[in-house]
């Protein structure tokens, strides 16, 4: 029996699917299946039920699972203890980032580069995704830290947050569009085609929750992950874009005019998120601390990572 076989077994149970588990482990599915069968032969018992649409642990597999997890956790603690005594950080840190978040104001790349220079033995992976999927990945333990947009929805109690940026959410129309004034009530957007970020993003969540609160569902005509594309579509008169506040220079450059949304005003918040209900690995703990300092959070709403 090898630790890697236990890791493979735990991952298959967590994913309930060999294909997803193989992708998460960066293995070929036939190789993963062969390793699990070898583990079962060595134990003399079937650990997984492969008969249904999803893979589930057998009764014996369920009993083995808690010990497999404990063995993997103990191995990780041994490595962390040695590293703490030697002052060396090793391992891998997994970072999530929403599209367009890395700017001069939020220079995540510089923080990651400095961290890599100081701790060359630590691998870093960076993933771009929606806030919803990254928060789910944090809850599963697939990410160590992520920069996400908040929707105002209730959060997993095991997630800690530092709000690093808050901005008004505005409507953007073509620069020569004079059908709207300087302000627009949210309810007036009911009958207009809207251009917005996709589901799962912070701004989209803020829009949908705010519209639901005043009694309507927004008519999303176009959606894209890149805010500049939203503005380009609005500049061509294809609808009203719902985007974070722009400077006058930015609006002019994109050929749009911004309108303040009122009754209610909408606000987007960008936050650094990490797990607080389980101890972070030493490398992750150090990087989280550096990100919290570098991004200068405006509001701390959770304790330090354990």
C-alpha cells in the first residue's frame, strides 16, 4: 500500500467519478483505475461500488476512507513540521482570480513574483474563474486563496474575507445616447436589454439580487467575462452595460457614457477569500498574509488564517 494510492482513493470518493478524479490528479483515467484496483487487491476487499452512475464507497470503503484521510493528513503535518524547523517553505499554493482583477491597483502578479523569489521551492498555480466556482473550490479545498467578487449572498461560515476594493456599479450606454439622464432608477432597467458579466460573477449576482428585491428579472441580452467587451457592445448601442464605475477618461476611451443607478444604488465588492475552519499549510499561510498586506484591505471581516 502506498500513500499515493490512498490519495487516489480519497480523490475518487470526493469526485464520485473516475474521469473528474483523474483530471484533478492530472492522471490518465486508465492509470488511476489500475492503481485503485491494485489497492483493492492488496487489501483483499472492494472499496468502491462502480455499478451506478456515480462511484460510491462500499461499506468497507467508507470505513477505510477516514483512515486514509488521517494518514494523508499526518504525512502532510510531518512535512510541515520539518519545514518549520528548517525555515524552508515547500509544497504548492493554489490561487484563484476573477477575470480582470489583476490591475495596477491590485498587482497580484507582483505579489506572486516576490513570493516565488523568496520561496523558490513552493509551486504556484493560478486559475481564472467565476467567483461562484472559486468559492466552491475553496470550500472543497481545491484552492488555498482567491480574489473574488461578492454578491451579497450568505457566505460559507468557513470562508474568511478581506474586502480589498468597493466600487459603485453603473449603467453604461453609447456616448451619443441621450435617452437617459445622469441617474436611472433600477426599475427603469426592466424593459431594456442589458449587457453584463456571466452568472457566478460578483457584479451579476449583485444585479440579480437587487432586481429580485424590487420585483423583476433582468433581461440579459449579452454577457461576456471581459468587462471591456461589455463596454464595446454598449458603445455600439446593443444595450445597457452594467459595469463597475469608470473614470471619465475610461468612459471616453470606450465610447460610452455612464449613468448612476439609483433606488437602490448598486455596489460591487472585491475580496480576498481563504479557509478559516482548517489550518492552512505553511506556504499558503505565508502567501495569504502577503496578499492581505499588499492588497491593503479596506475592511477585515474574518480572523487571520490558522
